[in-house]
């Protein structure tokens, strides 16, 4: 017997009560288990889905970091977290790290659902060396299917192509010189236009809110790099321009709190993104907040454009 | 008529991998593990500034980037025999520990549990194989998913307090750490830690025990060679001579004190890997990565690391065993139990480390890299991790990484000896060759950092499989 969504919700409420671990609510505060005020538990937000659109998520030359980052989503507005996203908002029919199906069942499911309308999400760049064999995704009828052939096929039939992270968007770290597997971005590999949600990793809000725009029937406005302007464009979204440390004294060496990090190699002036205000991990911190330089990870050309990243030992 | 069942991809694993299993009379008689992704990080690092290494190598794995950051800074510091301030050592441990907790929780609830219990009847949990599901979907374990989602997220939030953000925390730099502890950050960290210790104690460990009670046969399935080894992790003093998890190895499941590791006895075979045979059986400090695909007799992008020429299993069970914390047995279910118990051991140790931070003391001393060779050894959540580096005037001239999954999921070596996971699969009983969940259970117990594919064949079909997947 498998549970319906409704039965699952009942079980969730029951189990949470039994475990005394009802969740800290969307505020994500550090309260003790069981002390969450009624009505704020993620359990409550898990209402039955009404059949969201199909999302097929492929991993190319990826590290799974963007998937892990997606799981860090937490917000007071829908989708409140990754459970809410999966249960109530989208039909994530293919994602090798998360899905129950394996083998033929997974491939058949993919083939069936890709015959209808779907959104393609790609994490990781697309290796083209070795005839694509540096990245084999599955076997279909005994034939190995490479990331290159899979993404070319699916991108030509999808409603929208989402690049999750800098690798899918621009090539990323695995495409760094000398690009041993001749990785291309999804756009390069397919010739299709893509919505690029860069970041190494991508921020979960950038992913979730872009998907929410698509679900609402809106196409996000994109900059010349295919990035949603909401998160990446305009002077106000230059990391340095928005950095709270911009006017501070510059740090001449590492491990000093509260200083501007430009002398050490911070790439904030060359980088677009709302990290200084959005912050990361439930607004816990961000790179510069921990005195670590901005690496420029949302930019096309990362990492080579910014390498070497540091001035060794200090300024 | 024998049927060929190619099951590809196997899911709920990080990365890309395939496993081909030969089943005879309902029993696995042979297995081949194949890593199906090659990126060439070692080649990318050549010629770069040494300080780029912790940034670049974290991108090997988004689940355990902190382990790569740790190994990388240790390797670079060892070139000039530098030690870092106590605060830096402790902050590194706290950030690494936070990532262990998120990784272990992620693995159990999102990757492994579906092998034993049906979850929600909706994507991505459904459809799924439906065989030998002994625990009803109404079990409370299923209802713990939302708390597990929250717990994993909180562990990452805890790591970001000193790591800046998770995943990919580049507060790790040669010579120390960039973040500075304050009373406020310590308090914030402690609140998250206490919440997580409660979750591990009251939910995670009992859930693993509950599955272990119902699937008690899995305490005698998937043991493999029973050779275990650990590099050790979480330095407790400046030189790292004391660690939370010690270094050593055991063979054939022996209990008692482990033997000391001699790092010179590590080598990597590429006989069955898609790399040039000119690089065969080299020590990682002299290693080279020269891809060659196609290549006859090769079937994996993973090299085959060996210690004294033998395959060894790495991971939480190996760590806990070597350290004397868990020696109940070596099997699928022991791996899960050791992993859960380890989460608690690390979390409780982190409380102590937190109180030993000294506000106002330095977190960084000169981390300039000069010339020479270095090695950085630590433990990723899923096992022993080593970085070997050669630098010249602060630039990298050689970099070699051996990940834990290279040990565990390695292909056969130059002596044709199977890797640990291949060996552990042999002998496993499979009830339904179309839904070989038993094979998945063995694979998932290692928490491999790969996406995996299982190719189930029957012996008479071998010739056809060879034509389908021309590897041998």
C-alpha cells in the first residue's frame, strides 16, 4: 500500500506529535524541538497537490551542490521549503538524487512524461569530449544515453530550459582551462535559449522563485547572460555596490572581522547578485559576512576569469 | 529464454555510476561498478595558484565540499610544515562536523530509506520498485520526513555560521580560517547544535534501529572483504597527532587495535579504468591523470586505489570500527547504524569544541605556499579522503585526489581483484531480477557519491551485454 497525499498529511501530523519534533516553522529559529507555535509547522503547509507541472531535472557534469542548496530553501511564502515545493507545487518526475524509481522504470517515466509538456532543469555542464562518454546518464533499450544527447533531445521539446547553477549556465568549474572534457553550457550544447540561474551553488531562492514565476505563467526578464534581472542585474545588484563593508577600512590580511576584502582579492566589484541582502542559509550568513572573499561565482567565466582568486597571505 | 534487464540509472545516489550484476539462480555471482562521469579536476588544477585549490576542489562534491576544503588546506600547509592557530583548527572542525550531520541525515532519509519503506505516493518518491517492503507506509518513519528536511537544513545553517554559506564554504584558507568567533555566533551555533542532537537522539537513531529490527537479515548481507581503513579526522591538537577519529586499518573484520597505516603503501591501478596504462599502480604523490576512452578491458572512470595491493572499505563504519566505537559487525545494516551513531558522536564532540574557542585569539597565521610536496588527509562523511600536491613557487605542478567512493566503488585492479562494493554485491540474493532492490540496499549502504546504474543480466546473456556495453 502506498499513501495518498491526504493520508500522508494525516501521518505527518501524527508522527510529528509523537516525535515531539514538530519543526521550528518557517522562521527557522533555533528553538527546541516541540516548541514551535501551532500553525507554523511545515506539516501544515503540506496540503494536497493539484497536479503541478512536470519538471525533469538532469545532472550533467555536476557535483549535486545545487540540489543540496535547493534543499536549504526556507521562507514564509510558498513554496516554504523543498518538501512544500515537491509535494504541492511541481511534479519532479525525474531527479536521480531524489526519485524512488530506478532503471527502466525511471527511463520509461521520463519518456512518457517528456511526451507531454514539461520544464527541463539541468544541473552541471555538458561534456562533449569522448563522444559525450565522459557523462553517461542512463541506458534506454540497451543504449547508453550521454548527457549531451539527452539534453539536446529534451531541450528541443521542453516548455522552458532552466540552467541550475553556473556549470549548466556557463560551463563552470569543470569547464575551467584546459576544459579536459570540453564542457559546454546547456545553451551552447543545444543551441536553445536558456534561463540561467547561476551561482556555485545557486541560491535556493533564485531557483524556487524563478520556477514560481514560470508556474504563474510569467517569463522572467533576463539580462544579456540569460539571468533573471530580479536577482542579478542593475547597479543595485552589484555585490560590491551593495556590500555593507563597502565604505569600511580594507583588510590587509585574512581573519579580520568587518573589513572590506578588496585588497585580499574580493570579486564583489565584478559580480552581480543579491547575496549581500538576501544572504544564505536562512539569512544565517554570506561569504563576505564570514570574512571570505566573493569568488564571482554567479558570473560567466567563473572560475578562470577570477583565478587566481586570492592575493596569497594578504594584500 | 533469458532476458536482459538493464537497470540504468540507479537513483538516490550523488553523481553518476553504473553497476552491472550477473544473477544466477536468484543470486548475484558477479558485479562490475562503473563510474560514468569524468571531469578532470586534477588537470584543471595544474599550473594554478596553490590557493585556488581549496576553492576548486570543493566543487568536486557539493555534498561534502568541506571535506575537500579541509584536505586541500592541510595538503598545502604540509608543504611548509605550517600549523594553524587553535581557533582555526576548531572552526574547521565545527564546519566539517556540521556538514557530516547534514550529509548523514540526507543519506538516510532521502537516499537510503526508500529501499525499506514506501514513502509518499507522488513524485519524486513514486513510482518505485515494489518488492520486499516490510515496513508499511503508515510507519512513523515516513512521517519524519519533514523533520528530516528541517534537520538537514539546520545543519547547513549551523555550518554557515562559520563557513559563510553552505554548500561551498570558502572560509578555509591555507594558514587558517577567515571567520572570527564571537559570543553571538557561538550562542547561535550552540542553539542549532542542541536542536540537532535532540533530533539525532530522538528521531534519527531510533528510525535506523527500527529499520534494522525489521530487516535484521541485513546484518549479515553485503559485508564484502571486511577490510576497513580510515585516515582519521577532526584534529584535537595543533599537530593533529590526536584526532576524534584515529588513523589505521584492519583486515578480515578483526576486532581490537587497528594496525598503523603506512601512506607509502597506497597505489592506484588503472588497468580497468579509462586512463592510460602508462600511469598504472602509481603512488598518488607521483600519480597522473591521462584519460583514454575507449580503452580495452576498461569499464570505469574511477581508478582502483589499493592499500598494500588490497581493496579497503572507507566510511563511517570504518571510522567507528578503527576508533573502537562500533564493532558489532560489517554489513549493510551495520553501515547505517554506525553512520547514525557517528552523527551523535560528532555532534556531542562539537559541543566541547565550541566551548574551547577563544574569542579574540587569532584565526589566521601566514599561509603562504612555497615549493615542495604535501599531503592532506581527512575523512569525508562517506570515508577517507586524500589530497596529494606538488607545488613550485606557490603554483601547483601536480594534484591528485583519492575520494572515498574511489575506494568503495573501485573497479577491478591490475590483479583483477574486485573493489569493495563489487565484492559485497557477490552472493546477495535477489528476489525479483526486474526489481533488484537488494542490490540497491548494498550500494546505498556505502553512501556512494555517484549516480549509479545497475545492469542486471543472467550468465547466458553475457555475450549480448558485451555488445550492448562494449567495455571488456
